[in-house]
C-alpha cells in the first residue's frame, strides 16, 4: 500500500481498487484528499527514516565504530521496516475513513438520482 516506487507491469492491485472506488465523479474531492494524505504520510516516513539514519551515523562516528556508514545504514534499515509497518497502519486507518466517506457520497448521489426520477 505504501511503496510508490514499486516496479510493476501495469496497475497494482491498490491502483486498480482506487481507480474503481473513485470512478464516480462525486468522489473526486475524496480522491484528491486521499492522494494528499498518502503523499504527506510518505514524506513523513522518508523524513523519519533519514533522521534515524543520520542519528545512528552521528552515534557511530562519535563512538568511532569501524565502518560507521555501513553500520548506521544496517541499523536504520532495520528501523525502516518498523516505520513501514507504522505507515501501513496509519494509512489503513485513513483508508477505512475514505471508504466510509465514498460510500456515503455514493449513497447520497443514488438517492438524489432516485428523487430526480
């Protein structure tokens, strides 16, 4: 759900689901908000990962660890997995809210269509 740089052929399952869920014009605003949420969360994830690496690199340089860059990178990569899980959890909570909002918008849109007939 969170890797915008995945190398695939064609659409991912996530992209297909989003395309179908947001196919109604009435959901355009929700789609834009969801895309903004994903972008912001990814930026936070990237920043936290970078800060973790820099913190560990500083530590290993101060402690004069042999190969401080490699050691800091390995440790930061382990933390990155935890941060990725946290990111996925945050996005899952937000996605559930998006689905509720889309459902409400589509139900309202269907009700208005019935009233117009």
